[in-house]
């Protein structure tokens, strides 16, 4: 068994027992390692300590219960092993920058530390070959875009931390606020009926420590509307990572996994992302959400 497989077994155990007492010795036994070496290996692969990871996953799960006012905050705290309202509120505020009550009252989107799928950091797939892992099916392909695609929408900024991707960081989700602003304006944007939607991160004119984030819907090339921002996906070659999600909530977790795998896949092929990071969302008549990451690339070095 590979080292990452041993750690993945314990990640699965943690996820299934977040409401129970979880001992380091138990996890080390599942991994077949000494407690000392288990904790060192866990921190190396998951990029946080075992105890901090358990706390972050409990907080992430607790946000689901917080959405319902029928659940008292003290009950949520005890359900996820925090011992008291005060302990839970302190941990929640340190992690997200707001209190549980503020989250419940203001419908704020949060970024959570998601359960990792360590396989995605070790297995290189060929182009056009689906990879199935932990409920995610993704496929990598290179594609040359012959004609640019035009979009109209809105733009905003979000705090940027180098090296951290979706699912690896916590706090208030500033990108979620931009998406809400986009959907408030959506009916006013002239658009193609079956057009795609895009979210794209790039530096732009964002202040230091932030990135720009544009969200738009596909339009005809001749379409204009000065009430909205125009952005164009340029004609060039891309690495396209496509994946499906069962619903919009799952899309967020899968997006983080797809981003991390794309970064790994590019590195293994001697490539690196080149300047902007588009996410393409396709219209669907069912709950299934099909998404693609279109990554412009260049050779490393």
C-alpha cells in the first residue's frame, strides 16, 4: 500500500465519524503506522495537522446545520464535539472571520477545507481517459479554440493567497458574493438562450493581495450593453478539465479537486498555467452540473 493510501483510509474514517470522539492512536492504527510517524505523514500530505483537520471538517459540516434556525447553536456545537457554545463560536470565528450567528443571519457564503482525495496528486491519466475517484469523474484534453468566445457580466475582487486553491482555504467566500451579484443582474443581460456561463480569475487591476474575478454569460459577437463588463476568452490552445457534479453544492467541492488535479497534471507534463483561469459552466435541464476548467498554458522554464 502506498503511503497516501494509508492516510486516505484515515480521512475516510474521520469523515464518517465527525460527530464522535476521534483518537490519534485509532487513526494511526488504521493507517498501520506509529502515532508519531502518522501525524508527520498526515501533515505532509494534507497540509494541516490531524487535530486542525478534524476541527476544520467539523466546522464545515456544522455550517449545514446552521442554515436551519430550528437547530440551536449549542446543540450544533455539542453535536460536533466542541463542548460548549463559547468553544464553538471561538473556533468558528477564528476560521471564518464571522460568528455562527452572523453566518446564520446574513446568508454569507463560506469557503471550507474540503476532504482531500489524495489519489489526485499521484495518478497521471492520459488525455481523453476518464479518472474516477471518490465520486468524481474527470477527463483531461487539449483543445485549440479557433474563434474567441464573448461574455457580458460583472466583475469583482477577492483576497488571493498564493498556493491555496478552492477547498484548501477557509473564510468568507468573496467569489460567492460576486456570483450573487451576477444572478441578480442575469435577467437584464442580453445573452444566448443556450449559452455558457463563465467565471474567470485574473490579476487585472485588482489591488495588492487580491485577484479580479469576472462572471459572465455567453453573448453574440455583435452584442453590446454598456451596463455590463465585456470579457473575451481568447483564441489559443487550452488544457480542458471536464467533470460532472450531482448538484451545485457538490460542484464547489469538485471544482477544488479539479483545480488541484489540473495543477498536478500540468506539472507532470512540463507545463504551467498562463495568466488567467476560466471555469466554464454548461446549461442543464437536470440537477447534473457539467463544468470545464479551460487552462491556458505554457512550457515550464
